[in-house]
C-alpha cells in the first residue's frame, strides 16, 4: 500500500501541539538563516512547509518572559566523540552557555584531562586575527586527532586549521582533512525523504564540489518542498549554516531534479560532490527495482534480451537479431502483465499478471481557496477497510524453451510485491501478508521449475504485526539464511531460519523483554547488535538498552544498564562506546563503556541546568500503577502546574494517543516546559500507555484486536485512581481528555464508553469509525473482513452513549483521515439529540487545530473543568 503508515504517525505528532509538549530543540528559528529571494527565514519556512505541514509543528511560545514559559538551559545534553587511533577520545564539554573546553579520555583507564593547552591555542588564534584569545568562547569544532594527540585539525571562523600540540603552531588548511570521520554519506532521494527531520542543534555542512560542473544546492523541508540556495561552481567550497537533521539536496547543472542528499549532524560535517555522485540516475522511490517497461531493467543482465508488454502480454526481443517472442498469452484487459524482473543469470524472468481493483475515491471541498471564486473539489483514491485491492499472480518465464510456469502460490492482495533474487539466480524470495494480517509468509520459488516452499509460515488467531513499523524484522544473510523477528514467542524476539531446512530452527533471543531494532549484523563473527526494552525488571519497561547476541542464541550481553533510555556511539574499533542515557525526569548522563561486556569505564559528564537566578522548572514525574489484570504495570507521566501548591485540588487533562503501532509516552529528557499552555492554566496534564499499545508482551498488544474502542481505558482509569490515592492534589472528579487522529477517536470514545469517569473530551481530526479510515492501518488491528466488531468500536454508531462534554474539531482538507468521519459523527450526535461543540476549520489539513483550534480547546477545558479560572486563555 501507499506510505500511509507515515501519515498515521502525523496523528501522534500533532497530539503534542495543543499543550506545547516539547520536541527536541524545536525553537522557532530552526531553519537556515539565509534564504534566496530575500525572504525572511520564518516566512520561507512556513511557505515551504505549506499549510498541511505547518499545522503539524507546535507554535512557539510568545510570552517568553513568563517564568513558566522559559525553558531551562541544560549544559552537555549532547556529546559528540572524536575518536583517535591510539586509544583516546576527545569531546567538547560545555562550561556555560556558549563556553566550552575540550577534554581527552584514555579509553583503557578512563582518566580525563584537558585535550590541549587552551591558552596557547588562544594566543595563536589571536595572532591569526581572531577577536579573542579565550578558546572557551570560540565556536571551533574538532575534525581529526593525529596520533598521540600531537596534531589537531579543526573548523572555525569558516576555515580549516591545524594545531600542532607539541610546537604550538597554527596553520590554515586549504583542504579539509581527508581522514576525518566527519564526511557525510550521500543519500538517495528516497532515503532523504525517510530521513529528513527537524529540530536538531545548530551546525554547518561544508560542501566541496570536486566535480567538473556547476551544481545547485537545495534545502529540503520535505517531499516536493525545496528551497534553492544557489549554485556552487566546479572546484568551489561553501560552508552552509544548517541544523542537525536537516536535509540538503544536490543537483548537477545538467539535471532537472536532485540526485542525492546530505543530512546535517550535530557537529560540523563535510560533503563531497563529485562526478560519480552527479552521474547516478535519479531514483523513483515507488518503482525502483521493479523492472517496469521504460524505467530501466528491461534488458537482461547479459544484454541478450529485452522485454516489452504489448496488448497486456509479455514479449521478449533479441537485442542482436531483433527476434520477437510472445511469452504469455493469457493477458487481457483487466489482467495485464507488469512488474517484471530478470534473474541475475539472465536465464529466467518473473512477472505478475495484475488484476487491478476499482479505484475508490474520497472527496474534499476547499471552501475558501486562496485564489477566491467558487469552492473547489479535490478527489483522490483512498482505500477503506473491506475495499477490493489489486491482485498479483506470480508467473515465471524460462529463456530456455520460452517456457511459462505458474507456480502454485496464492495471489498477493496486500501491498506491492517486493521480490528478491538470489545472487546465483536459482530462486526468488518474497514476503506475503494476507489481508487481515493473520498470516505471514516468506515464500521461495525455485527458478528452474517454479517449485514453491514457505520458508516461514506464521498464523495467528489475533494479528501478526506486519504493517506500520518495521514488523516483522527480516534480515537476509549472505549464506541465504534469515534472521526473523516477530511476536510469536509472546514477546517480540529474533529467530533463526535455516534456508536448507526451512522454517524457524531456533530462537536467537528469548525472555520477558522486547527486541526493538537490529543495529547491525556481523556475519564474520556471527553476531547481532540490537536494541531492546524491558530488559531490567526494576526499570521502566520501555527504556531502550543495547545488546549483542550470537547467531545461535548464546553470548547474550547487554552493553548498557543505567536506569534510562539509551543511545550509543561506537569507536571505530567497536571495542568502546559512548553511552548516553536519560529519562523525562533525569537529564542526560554520558558514559564510556566497553562493548566486550558492557562494563563502565568511566562517567564522562552529566547534563546540568545552567545556574540562573530562578529555580529550575519542575520535570515530569514518571508514575506506574497496576493495570486491569492486577499484575501488569501501566506507565505514564505527570506534569504539574508551576508554581504548584500540594494543598490545592487541580483538575486533570489526559493527552491520549492509543495507536497500537507504537508506545507513546515520551521516555527521554527534554528541558522545554512540558504542556505549558495547559499547566499555566492550572491543569495537571498526564500521558499514559495502556494495554493495546506496542512494545510490551503479545498479550498486552492483543487487547487492541478487533477492539480499538478499548484504547486501554480500564488501565488508564486505574492509573488515574492510583495517582489520586497518592496525591490529594489530583482531582479525580475533574478529568478531561484530548487527542488527535487515532487519539481523536480515543478522546471521543472516552466520553462515549467511559463517560462516568471522563467529564470533558476534545477530539481533533478523529478517525471516528474504523470503516471510514485507511485500510492498511485499520485492517492491521481490526482485521478482515469487516464485521460487527467494526460497528462496536465506532464512535458514530455509539453516539447515543455520549455523557459529559465533547468538543469536535476537523480540518476540511484533511488528507489523512477524511473529514467526513467527524461530520458523520456530528450527524449521529444530532440525530441522537446530544449536545456538543464542533469546529470545522477551512483550508486546514490533518492537525490538532493549529493556534486557533488549540486556543478554543483550552477555553473548552477551562469552561468545563475549572469555571472559576481567572487566568485568561491566550
């Protein structure tokens, strides 16, 4: 299917906007400062993001002089290691804001000291024309360290320098150091679209054009949202200001579209542009590798044959003698051949006979077009649960004898087929997901005769997680064997599939924890390096830890153990790692660890708030309570008003998003004011992960199956009650709830199915009936075919149950969840004679409401949860 899972994530993102929940370093100047055509950075950012993306970003706080809206400056939140080749690591330590020192660490002993004589370097820089000799105040960035730290290459003042640590001499470099690990890897255009993100620290990319032609640089704000930053001549170098995570695209003067991109890192990085980069063909992200006619790949690898589709059938033409052979005869209107791929040895070809599905449409009306005039109709294809999908029938063609074989496989009906040929051309492999997501197969077809076998064939009475996230994890090895991840053990774990025998031969990981991702696979050492959560019983089960295990399941070693969620940066040898951990209630701590056994070498530095004249803002409290089964822990966070009076009763608002494709309570540290737009009005704000969400046990996850109305509410209510029992300030009789997208469905469901507990709910752009939302997401959790369980979870069908107060909001141009979902809910509420509030925002897409909608929601909660409120809602 289309990349609808990405759009679904937007629902999670926008839920953060209403209450200004922080995103990492996402201040309102996180855009390149110099923009073509003389436009200001802010105007350019908004113009390039467009109306849909603009509303997905939290608006910056305006009253930054208010004590409860000022974020604390935490020093040393991020640490970038510079690894030497002789057993040391350097890093930059913040002394105070915009003041630094460079330190060196002995990897074996953990001993730390200043990396070089800062005063002498300062004197040399002053002699070179720098404005100050205080190195701690200069924005310099170490690029490489020579052996024994004798020489240091660094970037500063838009130039490259070399400092001799023995002779104390400073020289300017004409070229950046070739051996620096700061060189960026060029990304393909599809990769840039997946990787592009917003919100990292300020940095630079140095573009070095070593091609024989002029190039053009573009800043990318997302797909088809590119701003030109002008030309770069052949042989020229440019230092470009940017932010970590931002994507920069490159095109040659002879190309109409960009061919590659570079992503900014937190530290200064180098980007090489050469002829090899510019001469690569542009990649179509949807059709790449499918061998379609006119898109390359139609000629066999040995160059002897070329395929074509004529009158719905497959033909091959000899490239030398132009001999034409019709290979298929059963193609016809409505069942055409397409999706062809040659085998690497040119002996066979696979193709699919495709039966297209009727294109089902969804309509949007733009009531107030910018151009004025009549309202405009927007129409596009949009698959709903139960709609027919295209069907793909696999066919195999052998060059020898022009033979056609129809392997005994079932048609593929969910998603475009993604075939993989073995290197020797002996077989093809593909993954097949049945509609309803209750069966998953890895299918192998022998190329010589079309014999089929299922290497993996998993079935479930509930669902197999095969959409919206990298599930299942499948990694192909050079040996032909597979590493396979799924929840079939009861937790998401890795298993080994031996290609010779087929099926899963043994578990690689097991136990009451969850493998979250594979970082890398070392086939030489037969090891897997991975991320996991739930590793330590005395910690929050969602915290990320890193581990390593052998292919046979032995040697399981966890490289981290501190009580926080982790990230790792490895040294080039792989023997050491800089481990950084934090929690929402604990700022980052940076540790040096050995990867052999995960042992701690030394703690490097802890992030601390910069001293100010006012007390630090309170951090969220992590809170857990027992769920509905009487034993499973349910985790969430509590964010309180500031200042806080423990003797006062405060109304509570829950930010909900219960999408089963993830867990949603944040786990890492952020210094920005949490939910400030609501806490400053005197609300306690909470966020909880109830049963039915991901990254716990399979049983925990299965609660959502054909039951999205559950949304973990029995667990959430018990969690609220546990907090109220512990804290008298927590007013359990005044609980409100809000959410967007799937969270909008959840929020409205709270006052339909649990109106005896939740007093007020605000639902933005909600999917109020799973039969009216995208098929790929809803069939994953609600199943196929569509049955009575869809109606049971429908807010529309249950509108008559409404208790409490309800505020509905929708954007008339929502391309994620059709706005008719909210409008039909409105219709059902009217017919049920229920009172509610409704706001339809012209021109708005999938959103939490933007600045206006968020203000209206805040006013709604003040009216219904604390009418005595005297603080104005701004």
